[in-house]
């Protein structure tokens, strides 16, 4: 198998608002969202520049970066993602040592000083909300008797090896998959069996008999643990629930409304056409014409935009048809046009007033992200209904309660650490922040699921 060449840089962004010649109107050029999020039935492996085999994430191994770009391209969606990550973080990951001996308390305190949990836990919460999985690496001491380090590996830079005959993924690769360059090195980390990481860790360290009856310890002192939200249809990389936003229309509708308002304010010309261009359209042209220099690519994009505008507006092209290529989605079911042209009826929105439409689009995005729009303050307009303080407190409490399954899967890593290190009387917990009423004389308080800690706090207050 040949080594893959360095991956191309991120596709050119063709977004712009262009004045149509000889008319009082504008045209908008936008990048089309990638349509496919499903894995191919016949998964083909790829190879890094330093020779490690892996399963690509998406058809071109750029799926996580496409998702990040789409999220960062919309204010409401990016804010909802930050909100969900912060709510999942709650009051932060803690190791409850109320029932532990003083010796164990000291050991836990030293471990937490060496491994700052706020940075780690907020990072894995973000990975879980963005991609439905997170990768944690644990490091053992020299004799393999204690877990002494814990690290987060950013999910977008992780790739899985192809599963073996038993269905187990043997290792995870970590490195710069966004823009591979010759000479890059990728970290190969053994992956504990996602179905039973605790049992697998014991077998690898010689604490439990292996499948073949041996108890020989592995030389590895570093292991990856996969934290994953179960999905209905994915073999390797989970598909986030909000992928429906990009398959549907509301993401594009909200983005186009913003572009239309910007075009109206910039040059006092209504938007007449929206030209959606697939990133692969430019990639194929640049490849065929051997245009590699970024400046030459930008010049070519500007030239092609002028040609498209002339085609749409000149008299000699009246009644003509624009022919462009098509691509097939990864699953082979959908034909994806490389260029789409939409004509906007300017009479439907006199004066560029899109307030009701933008509110509807925002509500649909917030609904998909499971965030009430009043909690992130994203609904515009002075006449919009607003919830009372009591309703908002209840909404926030509901949002916190819905994080339980995410925290349960995140706690699996820490239960393994605590059990392996022999810390009896220690348990991971993540108290959530409960907003209070004015009669309690405080803005918020922590609520723990540990009853004994609650009782201790209550008795201390008394």
C-alpha cells in the first residue's frame, strides 16, 4: 500500500456579495454544505505520511474540520455548542474523598495537582458535544502499579485503526490530520477494548488472565480509553444528532438571511441570485488546470465569478442553460450538483425585513441543539415573548438534568483510575449548579448527587 501524499489545504471559501453589472441587484456566492455524514459500506483504510494505517473520518478524512467550520459559520449554532459544553461541565469534575482515609486523600490530592481536571474535563465535554466521542490517555508509572497521568486527545485529531477479526479496534492515531506534511509523526496509542476497558487494562498489565491463558504483562505504559455516545448507525466515528441541520434547510436559510441583509446594507441592492458552489468544484478545477499557488487560485475564483454573473445577466445568454458537473454522495444514493443557482424574489421581502424569518430559523437551530432560545438570548426583536425568572431557572435545571448520561460515560475513565490505584472510599462526581430564588439570599448553589455529602453540608449550615 502506497503512503498517502500530504493532504491539500482547506478548500477555498468563495463567500462574497457581488454587484450584478448593469442592474440594481446583487448576487451571493456561498459554499455548499457537505451532504454526506454516513460511512461507506465498504470502508477503505488510508495511511499516514509516516506509514500508519487508519480508517478515514468521512470520504476525504476532513469530516471533523467540515463540522467545525459549519458550526463556526453560524452564531446561534456555535453559541448553543458552547452552552451545551458548559452545562455538561456543570460545577466541574471532582473526586469525592469524604469516606477515604487520610493517606488516600493525600494521594488523590497529589494526583489532581499533577493532572488539572478543569482543563481536561471541559475539553472532553466539548469533544462529546461536538463529535459524540472523546479520547482519554492514561499513563502508568514505571512499574505499572499506579495510573499517574491523564490526558485529553482532541477528537478531531484522532483516527481509529481498522478493527481486527474479533471486532476490536487495536489502536488510535493522534496527529495533524488536517494538513499532513512530509516528516510529520503520528502518535500510535493502544486502545483499550471499548466494551470492557477495565478488564482489558487488567489483562494488559498482568492483573488478570488473558484470553489465551497467559498473564504476561505488556510493555506499554500508555493506553487510550474511548468515551462514546452510542449511536444508531456508525461503525467507527459517531454521527452527531445535529447533522440533521446540514441535511435540512434551516441552516442555509438562516445564513442566507444574514447574507441578504448584509448585501442590502452594503450596496443598497437587493439579492437577486444565490450561487451555491461545492468546495469540490474548485478542487477539481485547480487539479485539472494545475493551479497550486493560493494567489492564482483566488484570482481564478474571482474571474470565474464574473463569468457566472455575465452568464446570468447578459442579453445574449437569455434563455440559456448552465451545465455543471455532479458528484455522488459517499453512500451512492444522492447526486450532488457542484453549482446551484437560486433566484430570489425580491418582492416577497420589501425593504429587506427578515425579522420573523430569522427568529423562526434561530428557533429551529436551538430546537435541534436542545437549547431553549431564551437561555442563550438568541431570539431577536423587541416584541418577542420572554420567560419569567422561575421558568428560566426550571429550563436551566432541566438542561442540567439531561447531562446525566453524558457524565455517566465520562465517569467510566475515572472509575477505572480510582479502582486501579486502589483508592477506597473515593468516587467521581460532578455537582450541578442550581439557580436559587431571592429568599435563599444567594444566586446559585451546588447540588451533589452524593447523599452523604449533602447531609454533611446541611449539618454544617445548621
